[in-house]
C-alpha cells in the first residue's frame, strides 16, 4: 500500500495535486502553526495560518527554507527559514515579543501534505507526514533600504550537540537552568578575544 493512497489515486486520475509544507514553531509562550498556502486552514484538528506564495518584484519567493535535507554519514545539516519583505514593525515585534528565551532552544517541526486543487477550494489528501524536527537558534534581522526587512531563523537537528552533555555549555542560559539567579556567566559573550589582567594592584 502506498504511503499516500489518496494522493496516488488522484494522480492516477490526472487531477491537479498540490504539495505544501506545514511548520510548527513551538515557542515558549504559545505554539504557532503555518503552512505554505493562502489563508487559514484546519487540518489534523489544528488551525494553520497561511504564509502565502508571495513573490518580490523579480518573481523570487519571499519565504524560503534552505537546508531541508536528510542527515547522512553523521552530519548535522543546518536549516534556515527566511521571510523577506516584512516591514520594520514586524521586525520590532519579533525582537520584543519573540526574544531569545522565547525562540532559542525550542522545537520546530515540519510536515509535508498534499491537497487536491478543486474549483470549490483545495481538498486535503491523506494525513500529514513528519519530515523532521529541529531546534531553533537565535534569529537574525537584516534591513535593506527603508522598506525591505528579512528575518532568518537557523535551526539545528538533534545531532548538532550529540557529543555534549545536557546543560554542558558555558553560557548564561545553561547556567540559569542549572542555578537560577546565578551571575557567574552573565558576561561571557563580552569576554571573547579580550585580555583580562588579574589581580590588579
């Protein structure tokens, strides 16, 4: 029996079948579900918000997922989600509401799903199938000119830190998880390539 029986049957009947990606951002406060189509969609008993198929003036897509590939030979490929064409208000909202603690270290899951293109509206075919799970890293923001803004979100697979013990990084975030309120590693990022003379007389 094929993995997508309804999709295969629709293809056999020469119907037009669409393929879409479904992404779950499992943020700390509340998860956000989006899909690569237009408008809201209820599927798998969940509401998915469409990010659309917008393109820029050159016809290039404003949303992209780079590095969506299978980990082979012990590699841990980095995947990057990019959204361009957002204005400064979206960037500021992401900076304020989706701070590092809200995004970094949380799960991201991507599914693949098919839909039958019908004159009355798209009809979902089969169940969604998980392509993989990743861990979201700190996002970056780039501005070009007065209007164009781009948000990039790198994501790592579970194999990226497979040789490192839980909470085994010398970062303030891990230290807070080990000992909440401790200030020992608060200034570690400012110490990179810096010479400290101690003791001082």
